[in-house]
């Protein structure tokens, strides 16, 4: 039997996994309610969860959203996960952090000196986090399909295409789709995308 493991994005919850039960009728569907928020810790949480599921099920399929996909790629999941569906994944965290530093008018020297800086748009910038992503480039060798919205403000299409090419993933772009797939039309597109893949 197959199990679908759902990894939510920032501000999301494991309960979102319920949406996928109708899309994967023959499989068990569970969401991981991870407790940490750094790639090194959350990656370990996801790996531990997948290892446990692997003992109970024949196949583990990953469905991960936004930063949940980034955290998943920081786990050691090669050989454990059969395939992955990524929705609006963060595929270049270094670029995103550098972009956020520019939005907040924060220099690298300031961030290094202070360690952590809060921004007006609600994100905490962290020197430790930036350093980690620079020294731990993503290595991801799981068959992956990616859904991306053309209006995604966090990742450019060029960045997504570059990642897709480097990791031999399959990319689907929803015109006028946003980073957060949430409208009726977007959710219908997402469901159809999974069902046809």
C-alpha cells in the first residue's frame, strides 16, 4: 500500500493533508505537523517520519508545499520516497533570503553583526540560516513534478526552470497562479495536475 505524506508550507498545518484524500483514494494520506523551522532540523524531522512510514507501507509519495518542499529537500530522502509533487516550492533559498534582505534594506555585514534581524514584512532574517543554505546546496534525486504559478512573487520562472533542468523534474506552470494556491480555480487546477500526473 502507498502512503501520501503531506508537508505544509509556512503558516499551514498538517490538517491540509485531508484535501488530498479524495485525489489519492487508494492510499493512506497523512500530514506531518513538524515542530521546527530550520532546514537542518525540519529536514531531520521529515527524514525520521519517512523512515517510520517506510516500515509500514510499500511506497511513500511526498506532496510538499512552498517551504515544506525546501525542508523536504534538506532531508535525506533519496531511496526512501518513490516520487514527489511540489507545489510552489522554494528551490533557491539563498536567492530568496538575499531578495528579502534587499526589501528590508539590510546588508550582509549588518546581518552578520546582529545575527537575526526582524523585518516589517514579518520575516526574521538569520545569518545562521543564510550561512547554512550557502554551505549546503540542494542535492535532490527523487522523481519530482512541480506546479508553479506564473504570478509567484517568491521565486522567478527562470529560477524554477533552472532547478527543474538541474534536477530532471517536470514543471507545470499555471498562468495567473499565485505562490499560494487557494482560490477555487487554483485548487481545481492543482487537483487536475496531480490526477493527470
